């Protein structure tokens, strides 16, 4: 889908962005605090711009993307990440379209797919591609909540399309399903509580209060997207370059925990998962292992208590307390005597009450 918005179509964006940042809802995504004037105003980013062409590309799949959550010994990877990295695919399409536009309109063009401070969702709503739902994701009457977005800024004066109005009505399914209560109010997202943020963007240790809610989600979270009623109109994506990689469906947690850096890079080559790096990904896997309730997976956790990464060691410790508390209690004195990292020491020294119960 292609739609056009005028360069001045999101006048409310500066105030909304400023309020969101002031509340600290961006977490440690510090780049969002930079170039805010350019982010909120296309004309500030590129003064020559007169129109914005927005591209929406469906990545809807078949079946229930949340079904894997019931397989607690398997890793749940967000639907978009079980495909080729969308940045590469969309950028290619945008460049082709921009080339035609530049030739026919004799205009300058610039293509953006997460490569510059661009507020894609407000611009997509202004262009009529959809509307930002209560979970802040763009929702389309044709494609539901499964849309990738990209933008072409151009110096050409193009006729603008009508903006899309909100069709959420009284529905709150997306808000109600969130396991970590990341929505302080409709149309507001606190990234610091969002599983997608925690498992993808967050570079440090994940706070204990969020670990149980993460369940077996090892990269991203589809819950608030998958329950949107507008998905019933979405057909499975036919974009061959975004074809689902079946080898990434419901992988055993034991196998994922055993990945070293080389194996991680090989398994997730060409997908968005690679952006986390092996250490953060295995951190997530260990949280899923701790939530599995399967004592057989305790061995996978114990195998990583000497990992070079403190992120991994900390969550290996937490998972071991969850699944084999007696074994963890036996190991704790010696581990505390040799562990230098304060965060890892805290995991050995301060198990929660439920961790002290027999598995």
C-alpha cells in the first residue's frame, strides 16, 4: 500500500513526543532523545521536503502466532523476526518507487527505513494507511496490525490522501492481554515494561518483576498485535522475500541455550534476531527456561553459570533457582566466593521465597 501525506500533516507530534520522553517511557533507547525536532517535523529533517510517501507492507502469517506460548519448553520468536530482516526488503522497494517518482516528477527524494529520525506511525495515519491503535501500533482495516512501514520524503508537491480515523471503538483486547502491563493508558506505551523492548532493545539485566510475565518469549512479543479484531481481514503475506523461516518455529529452549556466538550468528543470519547478539538472546532464553517449570531444563541453566557474560550468568542462576532450588542452594556458597559481578552475586544470594520451594 502506498499513500501520501503532506509534510506538515503531524503538527501534534512534537508535543506528544516530548511528553513521552519526559515520562521516561523510552527506557534506555537514548537515541530517541536526540534530534527530536527533526523526528517530529519532516520539514525540519529535510527543509526541501513537500510530501511524504508512506509504504505499508503486510507481514501477516497463517495460524495463531500465540500458540507457541503453550509450549513452555520452546522459544517464542515474534512473527516479524522469523523472516528476512524487513529493513533490507522495504528499502529495496522504496528505492525502486523513489527512482520512478524522481524521474517522473523531476524531484528530489530521500528514502528512510529506520535510518533517520522519522515518526513512521503518525505519518502513516496522516497518509491514510491506518491508525495508531490503543497499543500504539498502526492498525489497518485491510491488514490488521501486521504492517511494516517505510517513508519517502520528496520535494514534489503531491496530492495528499485523507488521513485514517480511529476504528478501535471500545475494544481493549490489546491492553488487557499485556503480561507486563506496559500500557499506562490507551494509546500510551511504557517501553520499560514492554516485553518487545525488554527482550530486544534493553541491554542490561531484566528486572525480576518482569521475568515471569515474559514466559517463553525469547525475542519480541506478539500478544497485543495478535488479539486485534481487525486481523480477521488480513490475508497471509505473499511477499516471497519476507517468507517465514520454518526452522525458527518453536525451537527447543535447550538448543537455544547451547548456542555459542558462531552458532547464534549462523542460525539467525539475515533475520532481525541477530541484532541482539548472542549474550542478550541467551539471557532471554534462560528466563524462558526458568519459566518452563521443567526440571529437566535445569541442566541447561547450570551449564551456563560460568559463561563469560554476566548477563548470561545472572539469568542462568535465576533459572536454576526456579527449577532446582536444592541444587542452587548447594552451589550458592562456592559461587558467591568466586563471583565478582555484583548483579550475578545478587542472584545467588537473594532467591525469592518461591525459589526456595522444592521443584
